[in-house]
């Protein structure tokens, strides 16, 4: 087996992209999403390692960065994600809409605003957590927006475009602490008017759609195939040996609780009824209920879990489950890749309770055990604005500078290029 000391790899500044604003290009800025996959990283992977490929897959599609870039580059793509909110966002981001049709629909919506009567929507029945997060006035206005979009005589693509716009403003218009990815109330928050927030963000999205539509049209890529599936990365419906290149960025170990982060949209769109059960579906969650401390497919993974066990049995079990889930993902990657296909994984390491969690090295070992061969391992620095760099050394959760237990994490990540 080819062993690589990842820590000895020098940072490749060509992969840093510190001064670029690619997260706002095309449709990438439609919706907030924590720890977004940097579009320029995907672009460089495609252009450096897959310029002639036909198909690209992302098993952790998230908000669709890989799929958008694939479409711009004229590549067919398939994405999977377990989160229905991510599926909705991605579907909208990869679907260019005729600018004139979109503008006409937006005008129809604006004409409805004068008809709003708050009393008609105050008693609307939604999930009880909606009443926890929203004051009656904002709840009524958001309910009105959802209803009017649903009543538009337009295609589903257009309706979903506006639903993503509403989804994006939910946090702004709720009592959720604006600067936090954790679900917590801000008692002093001055909540903006949902109608004004909707109009502001919708104008931005309409402008981005125009640029995306024109770019694809000029390149002849408007109808390039793209499919986003609500599926588990460990078990997808992607056909055997059908994908030329995988480009993905898996969740970090004990990372964001995406079920919690997207609960506002989940409740409004009725994707969620039981948040506790919804959480259990995600890889990297602390809600899996795992009781095993055994890992498969990597001696390094087991040694990390054993070391963590001396510090925290609970965290050790979470990390063991994460590694076992990622082992299943590695097997799935091998299954769907064509012979000589590439797996391009963007993944980073961290530290919990002073134990180095070498996720990148572990996943590299998984892929090698599945028979994939190393092409290159690249170390890139992460711009601090794109990824929180502080973690509580006791709980393992992301935190802020004023936390006395905080430690810096994620200064770098790795781009692992493997070939089947």
C-alpha cells in the first residue's frame, strides 16, 4: 500500500483562491449554506483532471456547487444528498429559466402584495416550531408568500425558484441569532420585513439567473443533463460503472448538524415532522445512536477511535460511526466509477480533545483498500471566511473566539485524486 504523510505535504497556493468571489458567480449565491464547497476548487479539478470526461457525480451534493460547475463546463452530472432542502436548492441552482418568463412571474407576485391582509393568515396552522421561531406578523407574511407562489400559473421550476428565495430569507425574518449556525434565539434581534427581504434577494437571484442562462446559452449547454436525487451517499441508485469522475466534499466528522440548520425550511416546506428522527439520517451527526466502537476498512481509523475512547466514550462512538459510514461511501464510489475513472475528494482533518482526527488519511486508506490508485494529494489553505476555524476543545463543536476552550481547526484541507 502506498503510504503518504499528509502533514509533510506543502501547501499549494495555486489552490487557495483567497481573493476570488466565485461563491457569488452564476447561481452559487442563491442560498446560504454553511461551509460551501468553493466553486473555483471544483472548476480547477474539472479543468486539470477531467477536461474530456462525459459524466460527473457528487455524492454529497449539498447546495449544488459541483453540479452547477459541471453544467457550465458542459458535463452531464448526477448529485445525491440526504437533505431535501439541499435537493431543492440544488435543483433550482442548476435549472436556468428563461429570463423573460421569470421576470413576468416576479411582476405577478409583486402585484399580489397590495392584497395582503394580515388577519387572513395569522391563524394558519403550521408545525409548532414555526410559532417558536417566528412572530405572528412575520409568520403571516411568509405564509402569504408561500401561498401566492404556489398559486402562480407557471411551471414548477419557476415556483421552486421563488421557494428557494423564500427559504433563504427565513433565517433573516425569524428570531434565530443571525450570526449563528446553531439554533438559538436572539432576544434583541430587529426582524426585517419579509416582503422587502424577498424583493431584495429575488432581484439578486433574477440577475444571477440571467447571467447563468446567457452563459449556458452561449456555450450551448442549456440542456446538458443534470439530476439531483434525494438519496443516501452510502447507497445510491447511480448505475454501476457509469460515472467518469466523482467530485465531492464529504461532511467533516462531528460537523454541522444540517438537519438543525435547515429546520426552518424543513418545517415550512413540510419536509420535517420529527426533527429527532430527521437528524439520524445524516453522516457526521451526533444523533446516530451508534453504540459500537469498532471500525472497518482502516487500521488508522480504529487507532483514532481507541485514543478518543480514553477521553470521551460518546465522541469515540460518533467518530466510529462516521468512519464506518465513510467506508461505505468509498465502496459506493468504486461501484459507480468507470474503469480508469477518477475520484476527487476534498476533505480536511481536525482535532478533538487533543486527538488528531485524520479524516483525509483514513478516507485515502479506504479508497486504496478498494483498489484505487493515488494520482495526487494536494494540500490547500482554506480562506477563513468560508469555513469556521474554531472548535470547542471539550465538546468538539464549532465555537467563537470568546470561548476559553476554543482551538483553531481546519487551516488546511486536502484534495485527494485517485484513479480506479
